[in-house]
């Protein structure tokens, strides 16, 4: 999709309501309800994070957005595909500041080049007790990505046309904490399987784009 056309279409984004849970529930793992119940007490005081769904033109002026593959480490989000972003820090006035700062730190996109276009629906992540606030954003320039090697294994550039294709909607077998494998809804993007909270956020973005484009 031509990026100029994309920008023209999403200029109407403020006039449409967020699909919110209607979209997110399409990608909810079947064991999420159990996890939420187990975290009932912790949910009263969750940690906060901000992430950025950044859309941009590639060198052919086609529309893309960026995801990251996180490093393998001892933690619940090891080796997962996610949006750039992270935890609210004391220097951040808002979660928007968090998302912008972390995007610069993780993939090198300067905050001054980014325009926030929509605050999306928050997602709670039970395993890590985080409320994550996603923001949809654009940049007029083709980014020169600089990977933060300590946290980011790979930068994944996804073509919007590929993302909107229904064949990207798949199922993935995931082993639960009870060592039982269950099928979870997911997106298959650039060969990577995206599920859980990031897939829930992507589902809302997909429904917004399908309404506007």
C-alpha cells in the first residue's frame, strides 16, 4: 500500500471508536481466564508499560510497521515477538513518553520524527503483571533502524498488505504451566508467530485499518 494513501486514510482515525475487547478477544489464548484469576490480587497494583505500533514508508514508499524479536533470557517474555516499548520509568511523564523513549532506545527511531495518531486499548499481561498501553504512530521518513543488541535479537519490518491478508491468522501450540499443549490464536508475520498480548493489540489495529483503508 502506498504510504501517502495510507496517511490520507488514517487521518480519519479520530472519528472512529476503538473496537477494543471485540477485537482483542479474537486473539485471546484459552488459558487467559485462568491466568487472570490467579493474578486477581496482583492486578490491583500492576506495573505499567508503553509500546509503539510505528507505521512508516519503506524506500519504495510502501507502508510497513515494525516489530522486534526479543532476546532469549530468563523471563516470561523471552524470545517473543513484540512492539518496541517497555516499562514506565521515573523520568517518563506519561506512558506515551515511555513508548517513545523505549522505541528510540530499542530500535533507534528519534522521538522528534514520530507522530502519535491514536491511543489504543490497554492490555493486561498476567504472567508479568503489566498493564501495557499501546500507541499507534507514524513517521514521514524511512527509518534507519539501530538495534539495541542487549535486548533486541531482530528488527522485523512487516508490510501492511501482508498483515491484512487473512492467511496470516493461524493457530499455535503452546505448552501451559501444567505441561499441557493448547492451541492459541496467532498471527504469522514474516515467518514469525505472534501470539498473546501483542496479537491482541495487532487484532485491534487490524480491525481499525480494515475500516479505514
